[in-house]
């Protein structure tokens, strides 16, 4: 077994080293696509590091990739600093969009830089420079060269809000001995759902715990009060709902739903938030084909004359403004769940008191949807007709609306406290307690 494991480790290191000779070309190509910039190129190849605090300060390193993981990483960072304000947090990410979220934080104790790629020479330079006391990887981030080097230096490593999809599980399961070695390096893997727990367990991972999803404790999305107040006056008594994270190929479904809802109640207004920029183009083509009046949001960046009561479809064409429109809406329809994408996080909508409707493809957040569904905060629709029927039923029952809002507040308050306590308990173990 040891020979097999060592063979896979050496093979992985050789492969990533060979790939490193072509990384500059790959990153330059991504820069051409505007997915990288000069700073990410230098930092992802360990050619540049952000200025670090004085050596006497303890440094906890947290890594996240996507926007959702980054929000959870910020939550963890704030919980840690609440408990020990004398230390610093190094928060690394891989995408430009996630870094924009961190740059809005007004906390000098949180330092951001892009994480070098998982190549041994980059890894060594990075860890030599930062010398973290504790390492935390968020959700699905598993980088073998980093994990092996962290283990070698005997630095406590944790995976928080762990998520292992079926696809990732199948990949690891092809190399069970390598998987067992790498995945047992973390002192604790806290799993956000039962599926992840059982998949890790099947790979013979030992240090597992089940925990609340950290997303419940994330800060609610930012609300632009000026934009909110302006649109609240514009919409007045109109019935506003929002479609969030709509994927390409869902556009036709959602436009059909809106036309039917609007025909039943002409006061209905849709705010449409595509998952990708291509979704904006797709929806505009569909609207123009049907000769439906539309305009874009935010209103502060659009000609005010375009806003009137004849328009009932608004397209959000800007990043980082979702919170304002969730707060405006009476309900949210979550995209990526009406075609086989796997669904998206409903908690951001719930945090802003916005009940959720979704399709049947929700494997990425199955347990979150189940818990919220049991409290009538989420509603599953199996198809287009079912969605319209359930939305109409929801709005026709005033008692149900009030109960839903009450349940939303209770579940967010309870789970936020639970998340904070769990993270403090996991990270409060002394070195001798790690086993």
C-alpha cells in the first residue's frame, strides 16, 4: 500500500510540475478572456506576494474559490477574529469576482491574495512566505500538493463546510489509496450534508463530522438603499418577484411562466437575474421576439425615462447588486433547478425574507432545500404548470405568507448561532487534541 500511495503522490507531483511549464501560456490565454489580470498571473505562479503582517502575529490561512465559498470564508474569518482579534487572516481565492467581494470588507486584519496553483515549487514558496499557524480550506477545495506540504510541516488543517459531489467522489474513487492518504490529512472535515459525509466515509476518511451549512451564518447580501427606495416607489403596489441564477436554456421556461402570471395579474413584475452574461442576451432576444417591453437594472445606471408602469420585465445586468432586488421581491425562483444543473444556494434569498420556489434538480443543495421545505420556506415545482399553480396558491393564503416569514426568521437566527458555535468548537482544539 505504501508503495502504491507513494507512486501516486510522485506521479501527481511530476505531472503538475510538467504542466507548470505551460501554465504561463494558459494564464495569458485566460487573461485574454478577461478571467485573469497581471496581478493574478504573478500571484498564481508565486512571483508576487502581498505584504504580510509582522512575524509575531498569528496568521490563519483560509482558502476559497467561488463567490459562494468566499462569502462563507469571510464568515469564518469574522468568527475567528471575534474570538481572537489579535491575529490576522490570510484569505486566498482563485477568481477575480471573488476577490471583489473581499475588497469591500473594511477589516485590516483580513488580507487577500490569489492562491498559487497546486505545483510543488509554487506551494513551497507560498507556505515559506506566509508560515500560517492554521490552514482552512472551504467546501470542495482539495489540493494534494498543498495538503502534503501542510502535513509535512505539521500545520493543523481543516476542511469546513465540506462538499463532495458524486462526480468528485467518482474521480477520487478511481485512486482509492491516493484518496485515503490525501483526504485523511485534514484534522477535521466538517460536512455540510449527509451525502458528503457518506461519500467521504466510503473513501475511508476518518476525521468527519456533520455540521450546519455555514451559508446560514453569512452576512445578508448588501442592499443599496437609494436603489431600493427608488424602485419601491416605482413598483408601489405591484407584485414583484425575482428569478435568480437563471441558466441558458431556462430562459424560455421562465418567460413562459412570467407571461402566464402577468396574464392572471397585470400588476406582476419580474426581475430577471441570469447566472451568466449570455443569459442576458438570450432573454433579450426572447423578449424582443414576443414584443414584450423590458429594461435593465440598476436604475441608477439606466435612463430614468425608461421606467414606467407599462414595463413588467427588468433584467439585472450587473454583478454584486442582487441583495437589493431580493429585498424588493415577494418571492424568488431559483434557477439551475428546472434543467439538470443541480440547483443553487437558496439561503441568500431566505436571509432577505424572500420565500423560494425551485425545480426538482437540486442535488447540490438537497438537504438545505429539504430543511427549508419542511418549514414552508421553500416550494418545489415539478414543471412550469406546477410552478404557476404553487405561486398562485402561496399568494392566495395570507396566513401562510405570515407563517413563512416567521419561520424564515427563526431558522436563520437558530442556524447562525449553531454555525458560530460549531466553528468555534472545531478550531478551539489545542495541538494535543488533534488526532
